[in-house]
C-alpha cells in the first residue's frame, strides 16, 4: 500500500462527496429529520389520558377526589351521568378508562375493606393500560394522604415505599429514546453511505476505471472508509449536539469515550455497507438490502424500543449479531449514567469482533475483477 495512491483515492472520494448532494443528505439531513420526528413526535409517556368519570352519589368528598384528577397533568376527565354512557364512550374510543365512584364512597374511603373506586381500562394497548392503572393508584394514594392531613389524622398504610429513580429521575422517555435513536441513525448512515456509493460507481462505470489502475483492494476500501468515516462522525457530532442542547438529554459521560465508541461503531456500520456493496451493484438493490439487513434489525433487536430481556431466548441470541445492540447500551450508559466501564468494555469488545468480521468479509470478497 502506497500513501500517495491512498491519498489520491481519498481526494477522489472527497470530490465525489462534494459533488453529490445525496451523500450529504444521508449524513446530515437524515439525522436531523429523524431526531426531530422522534424527539418531538414519539413519546412513551402517557399524557392527557381520557378518563370517563361516573359518580353514583355526589358528595363533598367525591368532588374533592374528582378535583384531584382534574388538576393532574396525566388525565383529561369527562363526567358521565351513568355507567352505560361511560361504557359506550370507552367502546367508541372517546375514553381510555372509566372511574366509577360508588354510592358509599365517603364511608369506604378510609376503610381497608371494599374499594370505593372501580377502574375500567381499555386493554387493547397493554402498556398504556398498565400506565393508566399505576397513575390512578398513585393519584388515589396522594389524595388519601392529602385528605388525612387536612382532617388532622394519620393515614394507616401497611407499606411505605421510599422510591429512588436512578439515571433518569424525571422519567422522561425522551432521555431514553434519543441516545438509542443516535445508534439507529449511525447504522443507517454507515450502511447506506458505503453501499450506495460503491453501487453507484458500478452503475456509472467508474469502478472499471479504478480496476485497471495499480491500486490494491485494501487501498480502494480504505480510500472509501476514511472519507465516509469523517462524514459519519460529523453526523454523530450534530446528533449529539441536538440531543444535549435541543432536547436537554443529559450527557454524564466523557466526550472522548462517547466519540471513541461511536468511531468503532461507525467503522462496523461502514463494514456492513461494504459487504452489501460486494453483493449488489445496483443502488436500488443496495438500498433495499441495507434497510432490511441493517436498519430494521437495529430498530427492532437493539433494545432501542423493546427490552431484549423480554424477548424469546432464541431472539435474544440473534441480537448478539446486531451491532446496534452494543452501541445502544453504550450510548444510554454514556448519556444517562456516565462512563460505566463494566458496561462499556464488554460491549465495545463485542462490537470490535463484528467490525473485524464485516471488514474481513469485505476485504476477502472484494476483488479487482468485473465478473
């Protein structure tokens, strides 16, 4: 390998990048759009929950409890005259849950016997149903405590939980989603950039011109990896800046560790793109393969949205060949917890193995031949 030839190939790729707006769009516009969509449009937090309220016998105490629901940031209550109309609202999607206050609500509020409140929840979305149940239980206990304090009595509770939330005390789903989304974006950037660029050269016939030169396959691959790695790291810097300054996601780890692991992951993603480029010489085919084999597994099997430990065992095993799985864990650790080396080092090691595998396959399969 000669440095002058490698420098010439890198200069060629730089000119190609500057002349090709699609590469710049993939590296910078795509992360911007995805971060804005997910940051502002996607949330796992349940807010403005539609609650249908039914009161069998209105009293001052029922009015106090309904006022607590009214002032809660989680609920959007509507009063119905009877149980039947509330059930119709639930069936037609106008309400997410029904809270029914029994006629003996006042008498049973402070007793440990029958519950004075009946909660009916729409269970189509099981996750939201559990969230609504927890919110209502929390509001109920808070109201009981406030009423006991107002009346100068002590609320007798069998268990008092001293809850401490680590790493994400505000329980904002955005702080959890944005770091994982950066891994998905970097996967798409790395795989699409290299896969489409090499496929485009085959379509335009410029690859044949490279094949007749004295450059080696290693020089060709490095000449493409280095410029697109720099471009991908630019997209990573922009994504990190948006996460911290636009979405207020805390960054508790060091920038050196963050960008070192990002560089390793980007090299892995570029290696995946090079493997795809060996198999596909059409931009359309390369894009489809990149989305199916890199983006979708990263989105579903990386732990970005779905907890890996809740998946079937065979799927959990398959997640170990998804590079984004390791990067998502490291990003969430760097942003929310800090530089936890017992988390970073094993995941970096797993990612390094995948990086070596993909680059090795690309180097082995890439030949200076036109067939």
